C-alpha cells in the first residue's frame, strides 16, 4: 500500500485526490458511528471541560465519567450527573493537562440517582420545565420525586437534563 507521499512523488494528482477523498469519506463514516457516550468518554480521557446547557441553565466542569445513558462532571465542590438522553447540548473545551480514568461504577443515570436517593442527598435538578431544589425522595423507573420547601415535585426522567449535588455524594 502506498502512502500519500508516494502518490505525491509520482506526480499522479488524480490518485492523490482520490486517496484524500477516500480518507475524508472514511473519517466521516467513523464520525457517524460515534455515540454521545463515546464522545464524552474521550473527553474524560483527555481531561476536557464540558459545558452542558438546558434552556437557560448551564453547568460546567471536567468530565469524570461517561457510561451508558449518563455522564458526570466535576465542578469543584459540586458534581453534575448528566442525562445524555435529556434535553441538553454540550460545548467541549480541550484540556492541555490530560485526563483521567473513566469511572464506570454506576451503569445508568437511574443507578446514579438511586445512589443520591439512598444518601438522602440535597440536589438541584434542571429539566426542560425548569429548576427544582430539594432532597431525592424516590428515583423511580421513569420519574424523580424531589421533596422541596413547598412539597413534592414529580419530574419525568426524559425531561431531566442534569442533577447537581455535593461532590461528596456518590452521584
């Protein structure tokens, strides 16, 4: 198999153009097969900072985990558990210092939320319908129940963008 340099040296510009087009097509096909979880796992390995946005709410931090349907951002003294199937968008800022090992101790977004439930953790939930502060009472199969100052709030899982908690909690 010849390299681009060999093709370039031979003076065959048509073959060079074909080879470059083939490389672009292969890169495009590879990009199409990537998942959001895989892209976030790359951010973990690179130590990249991510900003997650849902409507007017945002959280920024260093990616520490990406597995299944969720990712985790470390934001200093807080931790954000991000629902990768939620109403979100990401902005990625490459790191110059390197990354970490991907923490895969929780297989799903629900498993992380159930850890917060067991810890009676105080959380901030950002969903497509707004912002809720309180304690995780129940992490149900398709909803989250948060106990706040004004009673219980039931939030459908599919609308949750991210949940933040103290970094000391297992979320």
